[in-house]
């Protein structure tokens, strides 16, 4: 089988026993790898109705056909499990080196079942697969735990781990998993691994090579791909200069950058000189490594260099070189909370990474709490009394920094209230439901969909909840001739097309940012060269999306969950080019009904599941 080693490592954490499973060729043909292939194994192995923190929950780490090869910008891996944040299906990809080393060690994927008897880490070195004691690592920050793992596994090993915020019994439901300075952040994968008492994974690279169908053709193709990545203005220049902060500018200029928990949108004039990409570039992105400031870093075999290393001037990482925030994290911890200063945002992001929690969900939760205070639904005096004078005011950098630790540590009543995310907190504060920004329990990202209605539909139907990454339609909306981003017409088809393509991108594990250059034609060529398969992107994407919908339905999601918060559905947008625009329930229901019809799903939003349940 080209593109794969035909070896999946299945580890029983309860017994410490393991076995090597062959890949199912039909699965590979239908789902390609990564997200799709992982979802198929989850369908087969996860007992229906399993609680996310039960030992019966399954966590699948799956590589793609290009992982460990020479292909540029396609070296990630995908985690698939049942989410403790949403209670349903979760997929989350990650950069770093664990996926590459897993392949070099001789495995295409890793399936984790059961739960360890005591804190442990998984050590893999070829045919040496061991659960090792992690008592000394338990409770340690992400950076400290990773350093200890490297001491034990050797400097060549790739290591990944959870932070203390993922460890039971006080795990935060949006805790992530961290590979170096990259993370599988959204949805609570880290908390799942914590419930299994698995602190980390260390993989020593071996010398296994992925078999390639047409080696000569691939060798001839890769220089052309490198030139395309360099020729594109975004992948070849902008990302290396300002990183993903480009999208902060873009959203502000187009009236789509939410502020103050989506109460309004921020203008470019408001962020200019404070939270725009040029400020980031001039203050952090020009200095070489070792000097105060930042420099670019990148994943294996990726020339984009989109991430930056920064030096916070406050917080627990003060004076250390740490990975700076991406645009989503900068928004969530920044303008969403009224904060327009990069330094405290960098410090807060660094604290999130050390605790091991998702910065997007964390920022969304803080913004929600700030609005609760604004509306008198949380007692300001009690908060100040119980938390050393803390004031949850918009734009207060000390409030944002302080809340990271309070939530990550479930400190006191406020930490307990917020550590399970916005949906759980709103259930305890019923008056807040209208402005609790989540779908299926996952907090919103930084794109206000009231100014681009296809994204509203994408958030509502997203396989893992409110997510901009599973159906990116904004470029299509603004490039469409005579298009109208705030109309109903054509939105369902646009979302479905984007969902199908994104499902294949994530299954081939193409970098999100590089996917603007690694187009459908490129993916078809690469799959042909590496796997020897004719890739039908739309058909493959539909297959994966139906599978994921089937998983979500099996685990309790229904059409009732394919909705939007009251603020997004009914309140008009405040500010920007789309000031006063309101989606409205009728318009949303029209888009949703058309989406179900085009998907060929039943009225309950269900794909035909008999084929999934039966033999292939």
C-alpha cells in the first residue's frame, strides 16, 4: 500500500499491552488519512454513548499519506476522540514532530484505549513500546514536562504532553495536547488524555521510509510546489513577516472583527498602531533568535514560518522566548476582552500554553464572564473580595492575565463556574444564555458571521461546533461576482463545497495556511504521486462529512444542536460596513433546510447510516 506502512499501533493503557493492526485498504481509499481515517477508526472502536472521561473512550492519533515524506507543508497529524467540551465527536490536528517520528518509528497511527493505573507516559522506539512512570511529570507545566520527557527519552525523541489543567480530578474541559510549541487545542483532547492518566508521549525516530508510488514524478513535482508556495503573496511573504496577524487586519477592514463578546465589531482605526499586523511586525517579528523580541518558526518541511517566538514582559514566562499567539488567540485574549496591547496578550497566551488550555475557548469564556459582570449577573464585589481585588472590566490586562490561572486551576467558585466552558456556565446563569457564544458547546472564533452569512451556517453545522476551520467560505464570499455575503441565496451550496474540500485537506493533513496554494489540483497530483490513487475530492469529502455526522448523531447531536446563539441569530450587527444587519430566524432556517436537502440528509439532519454500520 503506497503512502502508508500498513501498521497501526493499538495500545491498551489499562494493561500496558499493545498490538499492531494492518490498515484496512478500503478505509484508506475512502478516507485518505488523518481526520477521515481517524474518524473511521473511532466509529469502529468507540462504544456508542461512551462518556468522554470513561476509560472506554478512544483517542486516535492518525498521520496522513504525506507525513514523514518530502512533501512540503503536509506534515501534521490528527487526533480524533469524543470531546468533553461538546459531548460529541472531536477532531483536532497538530503540528510538531510526533507524527513524523511515529512514521519513522514504523507506524501510521496510534490508537489509545483504556486508562493507565497511575500517571504514565508512552515511550515508542520501533518495536519497543512501553508505558513508563510519569509520577515526576504529573502536575508539571507543559514546558517543564516536555523537558523532563526529553531527558528520559533522549534528545532525538519527539515529545508531546498535557499540562496540569488537563489532569484529573479538576481537568478543564477545553484543555489541549502540546507538541513542542504546537497544539491540538480545541475541544478538550488534553482532558481526555488526562482522564486516561497519560501525561505525554515520546517517540524516538527510526529509519522507516514511507513507500511512494511514483518517486521520480514526486521528485520532479516538489520543486514546482516550492516555487508556488514562495510565489504566492500570503504563503511566500506575508506569513513570514507578520504571521497570522494578517487576518486581524482583514477582519477589521471588512467589519467582521468582534469585540466585547460580540457586542460590536472593532474598526481598523481602533486597532491601528495597537493590535494590527504592522505593530506586531515592527515590535516582535523582525529581530533574530536570541534577541529580545521574536523570530519565525515553522513545522517540519514547511517554508511558511507563520509562527513567531516572542518575549513576554510579564507573567510566569517573563523574559523567556515563547511562541507568540496566532490571530485567533490574539483576538480571543485581546479585542474580545477589550484588550488592545500585544504584550499582555502574549503573556496570557504563554500562560495558556503552560497550563495546557485552549486560548480561543479561554478568551471566549473570559469575555462571557466580563459581560456577565457588565450586566450585573456576576457579583463584582464578591469577585474582588475573593480574588485579591480582581476587576472583570473590559480592557483590563490584569483581569485577563489573572483569569487564565483562575480558570486553569479551577480556583474557587469562579474557576469552577467557568472551567467547563461557556455553555456549562450559561446553564448556571440562565439570564446569560442569549449572549453565551458557542455552538454545540464550542466557543466562537473571531469571525462575526452576521457580516458573512455562509459562516453562520458553517458554525451551526460544524462537525465539532463553532469552528472557522471546517468550512472556510469568506474568500469565496468576497470574490464571488455580484455576490452578497448577507443574503440567503447560495449559502448552503457554498458551505457544503467548503466543508467537503476542508475534510480532504485535513485528511491529507495539508497545512491550513498552505492550502490556499496547495489547491485541489495540487492535492490530486500529490495523492497520485504518493498513493497511486485518483482522488475525487468532492466525493471523498462527502464521504468523510457523512461519517462525521453519523458519529455526532450516534453520540447525541441532533438538528436542535445545529443552531446559533440568540445574539448571532437575532441581534443586529453593531458597527462596520454591516451595521444593523440581522440574520433572523427565518433566514437561518431557510439556509439550514437547503443545507440538509443538498446533503441528502433526512429532516433530522441524518445521513444514511446503514452503510457505516454494515460491512464494507
